[in-house]
C-alpha cells in the first residue's frame, strides 16, 4: 500500500473521520508497509526518532462515551480541547514529524454500537487494520498472545476498589435471576442435596417396611414406589401422611420422620425469615474484592474491560454486576445497587471531583490507596517485525513517549485534564451544602466553584481518619465472624456440618426400624407355624383322639380297652375338654370380628353340654328295666351307642371349622 504523504493543516479542529468503514468490518485494512523505513534505520541511513518523518499515519481513535478523545460525528474533533488522547497524538506527531488528523477512523463501545464483540475483539481488529490503535489499552497475556504489541504506558490502569466513606448501610434494589431462587438461600447446596437423598431413602425404607408386613395390596411396583416417594416428600414438610402405624417398626420410622421434618422445617423457616426480611445490610470492613466476595457484597464493573475480566477470572465467587458504561458503574454505586465498584486508578482520579460521578463526595478509594492488581495502559500496534514492519511505528512512539514522560509533559497534561472537567472540590466539600449546590445548578461554573472552595473543611480529615481507624478495628472481629459462618451473604446459609446431626439420627432410626421389622416378621412367622402344627395335630386321622374307622371317632373298643372297665363319664368329659381346648387354640389365630366362627363354636359347645348330660356322675350306665329295649344293649353299650351318634354329628362340623381355620390363618396379616 502506498503511504499517505504528510498534509499540514493550517488550523486544528473540526477534522472528521477519514475512514468510515463500519466498526469490525472484515477484509478492510489500512495498515501501511513501512519496511523500507525500517531497513533504512537498520542500515544507519535514518535515525529511529525520524523514521516516521513525513508520513500520514492511519490511526484508529476511541470515540465512545467516556473516552479521552473529544470527537463529535457532526462537528469532528473539538477545536478547543481534543482530549488527552488528541493532545498526546498532536505532540507525538510534532516530535516525530508525522500527521494523523487527516487519516483516522473511530471506534465506539462494542455494546453501545450493538456489536457482540468485547473490548479485546475491538483491539485485535484495530491493530490488524490500522497503523496505531489510540486508547488506553491495558496489556495482559491474552492480548499479547493474540499478536498485540503495546507502546509505552501513559495511563495508570491499576485495578482498585471504590466505595463509600460512610459505609454504614446499603440497599440492594437490583432484581436479577438469582432473586427468583431466594427460597433456596437458607441451606447451601450440600444440605439441599442431602435432603433430597434422605427423602428418597425414606420412601424406600417405608416400602421395605410395607413389604415385611405384607401391605403391598396388589399394587404394581412403580405405583407402589412412586406413592411412597410422594408420601416421604410430603412428610418432609411436616404434613404427616403415613397414617396410624400398627407395628413397632412402623412407629419407630414414623417418629423418626416426624422429628427430622420438624428440625428441617424449623431451621429452614428461621433462616428464610432472616435472609428475606426487608432490612438494610450492615456494611462490614472490606478492603479487597476477595473480602467483598466472602461477605456477599455486589460489585459493579465496567463490562468487557480488563478490570471486569480480571474480577471474573480471579474471583469467580464475587457477585459481579457488569455495566455497559462507566456512568452506570458509578450510578449503581451511588444508588446502593452495588456496595463497591471496580475501577482503574487514572479513571478514578479524574471522576472523583465530578458531580456526575461523585455528587456528595462520599466515594473514596478503598484500602488507603491499595492496588488490587497493578497495571498500566498505552497505545497498541500489531506485533509485526517483517511483514509490514509495524513494529517500527511502536518503536518510534516509545522513543518519544519516554521523552514526554521524562519531561513531565504527560503529568502536566493529566493535571489539566482533571482540572478541566472538575466541577466539585471534594477536599472542601461539606454534605450540608448539597441542597445549596443543587439550587445553584444553573449558575456560572466559576462562581459555584469559588463558593465551594470558600467553605471550611475543618475537621474533615480528622473525621476521615477516625472512621478508618474504626473500620480497621472492626476488621479483626468481622473476619473472625466470617470464618465462623455467622455473617454476611452466603455465610448465613445453613451448612451441612451444622445439620448433619439431625440427618444422622433419622438415618439410624430408619435402620433400627428395618431391623425391628425383620425380627418381628420372623417371630410372627414362627408363632404362626407353631399354631398351624397344633391345628394339624388335632385334625390328624392317625392321632389317638381320632383313631377308629372314621376321623374323630372314639370307638367302643378303645373304651373297653381302658383297664377292662366300662367307659365312664369322666373319661368322655376329658376327651371333650381336649377337643374344646384345640378349638379354642385354633380360634385364637383368627382375626377379630369373625362372628360367624364364634357362633359355630358356641353351638358346638352347647351340643357338647348335651352329650355330657347323658352320662351320670357315677360313671356307670343306668339300669333299664326292659332288657329288650334299644336303649339297653349291654354293659357300656348305651354310652357307646349315643357317643357314636354324637361323634358322627360333630365330625362334619369339626372338619368344616378346621378347613375354615386353615384358610383364615393363611390370609391373616401380621402387623
């Protein structure tokens, strides 16, 4: 590309951008090839300070809101004061012998220009397409790795923290997405995950208990499982849904669940009320971004800048609230949306005496001049030593910048810059004058400035030092409280270490309930088996009680075999009593409310009473006068005959009852 030759301007001011291609336009390069001058310097035919003599540098100037270049699209460069960036470029052009006002382009805030790029993207695009990118570009590893080279710094971009001199309270009126999750704040993540796991485990334990006592009730497994998880979740809110437990294991589990839910909900309610109550938050002593992050204080940053990126990467836990412009950063701090603001040193020195940014002179540099991250900024060029030799432009600028620094030119320029825009003197300002200053908004600037300077500042420095001593005294106590988890922000959340006891008690009681249920199931099963064995013994046709031709029949042969004597009433009564005890033992395992079986047993006992009435107390058969009658058959035959007829009637009833008892016993639920 042909180099644009020097065009001298008789008057400065009013120049408009020569390059009008839209910002971030790809494929449009205005970077010039200066390798011939580089080689002339290398072979000694040209001094470095004169290497740019007579050429028109194509430069990119920052013209966004808050930049240091006073430019208006309609009127061009300010003819009275072009801003410190314009002053530096004019002085460098004068010393190095190049021109720039007739060959410059401008860039704006990436967000303000509706671009999605960051400041670093604008920087990379600028150095790729222009000889020099003029703004305060802070160097960092990311930018250097992208091939960006930086000139001698003229701007102190060290990252600092800005806050209020009287930080007694701040009111956070900002509503963000995190505010919709305020109901989660009482517990930290570990407590919430442990709570969810405990609810699921409790549902599973209750299902195991139902299985052990046979209460599945023909439900499908998934329906059964989902119902128990639902009941467990409802019980965690103290809405007890398990009904009235019957077994010991169920009672232990129900008590454990109710106790755990009581502790959980009481702790949650107390913490929620503490966190969400409408109050002003007490500002504790903070001197670094790390402490602000620990205490949970929101911090405003200038979105996309080096300081914003630094906070995002180094302090990811900080509550960062990026703002599109520097004005919004200070507005957020003054309005109480943010407790602190991340700034750079040079910017703060210029804004601290401007009413737009510090209207009540209540803002100060936190930490008595402490720097969070030292940094400096300057112009930027492409790191090119051989393709177009843009490195020569950087070297020439560096040489003359060193001269400007050593001569004090840059310091004097900064003093003029800061004084020019100062409209409040915070060294003499008193808060009670605020209403008077507001009433004089339309008065002459010089007149208002003189009046403010006449106000007495007696005692202001002593008060400031006293406040700072008080804040340093608070620092030790607040840090100790923070380590104990009792102050500020996220530290008010209940941590798992504080809640683990209640969880452990519930887990242990659940384990005990399972053990009790298993033992109870075993004992119930054993008792049921013993009763079934007794029932089978009564109904066994081979047993002594039912020996003979038929089940349950007491034959006359057996009666005669008892010592060769006739059967007496006591023997028969003893056998009937044995049968009665068998029926009563079988009746014990039946469920309450079986009225039909009770009636049958009562009928059977009545029939047994009739049978007993037939036998006289003497145990001998009554003599019947008519030996031919059916009632008299022989010694003992009368008793045998009547007993046989009674036994035939009882046999059918006994078999029916035994079958019913077997069926009922097999279906009995043990709880």
